[in-house]
């Protein structure tokens, strides 16, 4: 059973999401909160698999709540999915860096919401390639020296796997592209996460763009030692 906790200051949004999620045999909404502070307390109490958290709320916003969740070892099993009204919300990229597993636009169709909850519960990132590319184009910073140096520890295959993950590919899709088994693809991703100290797959993708491993325009990996930004 996938345990979900809803954090949103709009009662209509919470009730709509809850009604949809509770219809599923494998999903259970364990609690609701109207702000980040209350949400954080309930997350500590219930330890949900997935926390759907609004990005803009009173008392404590979604980014602050995400940072606190990510910093608490006791909440390592909680996968935060940020909710936003706009696909280009300026805070979304910051939320990913704070430790969110991904983000959803609130007008998402029901089937995609259910899929997203299941994807997040198993530890994969929710990074829609089209929205992610727009965010990267607009908000990605200059390559970070420390991160760029850490990339040198990755093998060529690990770099390739990370670049494909940055395009939104699943482990199965990465395996098909690289002509390897899904287990080997997962191993490449996990080793890269360990070497780059990424909390989850979403942060790994952020690091891939921030460090210059992936060129935002085409999503292709750069040669080892070349961390320049795309022109």
C-alpha cells in the first residue's frame, strides 16, 4: 500500500486529490495539512511514502518544508512531490535542489496523477522532459566547480546513464538505449548518485545540468573534462 500525505492550503485541491487517490486499491491518503509547518509535523507522525506538497503556502512554504524533510535522516523514505499552479513556476528548480523528487502541475489529468504517485513511491524522479528543459534553459546556473570536479569520478558509462536520466528516461529506457540490462542501468545511476552525493534521482538530474555534464539544448553528454555550458 502506497501511503500519501497531502499538504496544500486550498481545501478544494486537497479534497479533489484525496477523492481520486482513495479510489485506488494500492493508495491510501493518511493525512492532510493546510500549511508546511502542520504538514511537516504530520509527515514525522505518519511517515508517508509520498508527500504531495504545495509550493506556496502560509506559515511554511513547500521549499522550506522540503529542505527540512531532506535534512532529517528519519524521513529518508519520504518522497516529496511539489505541487504548483504553473509549469514554469520560478521556485520549482529551487525545490528540486532542496530535495524534492519532482513536481506536478495542479491541473494534471487524473491518470497522470496516479502514475506520478506510483513512480515517486518507488523512488524514481518525476521530471517531465518538456517542462524540465524549459526550467533548465531559464534557471540553470554556471557550472559549479566542486560538482564539475566530482564528475571526473564517474566512468564513461555512468556519465552516459546520468545524461539519459537528465532527459527524463526511466531505467528501462536507459537500458534499451545503452544496450544493457535494466539492473545494470540502475547500478550505473546508483553509483553516480553515491559519487555525486545526490539524495535522489531528481537531484542527480539537477546536478547533471548545473555541472555542465548535459547541454540544456540537446540533452547530450559532454566529453570528459569539458564542463562548459552550452552556447
